[in-house]
C-alpha cells in the first residue's frame, strides 16, 4: 500500500532526555508522521469518515510530546507510533522524532529516531 497521509515538521516543547536539566527545562522537539492507509474510499466519497482525521493524529502526537516524559527518543517515537495505531484506522505508521538541541561534544543539526510499525 502506498497511500499515505503526511504530517511533517510538527514542533512541540517537551521534557525528554537522559540529562536532568533536559527534563526540567524542556526543549523543542520536531516530529514527522506518515500514516499508511487505503485512501480509495476517501477519494471516492470526499468524506472525512473514510480517512484518518489529521487533527486527531496531531493531537495524539502533541499529547505524547507535551504531556508525557521519557528519557529516550526511541521510547517517545515508539509511544507515538503505538498510540496512532491504537486510535486511527491506519495499517502502518512511520514516526520520526528530531531533537535539535543535543548535548554532544561537537556541532550537529539534530539527533533523530525513526520507527515504523504495522498493525498486527
């Protein structure tokens, strides 16, 4: 299946990280999601009920980033993927989480984690 809904560069403030200051002060996180589903019914009907609701997908990502706290980007990305699969009529999801402010000894634009999960 190649039909996808893409939500790219969603930006939120979260409190994730292995360093205590990251969990206390918070920082910006950027998230992309790709929702894999059959869009043929939505295309034929022009009906929101035949697709995945973008606003609900956004709210799920926002809740995971802003209302929860994880040490690892891996856990954050995995939790977003799990929550999207549980709540939306999708077959698979790809989640990419970027952390632009990384505590590493040299310059880089961001660190990121990407997970892809399928409905079992």
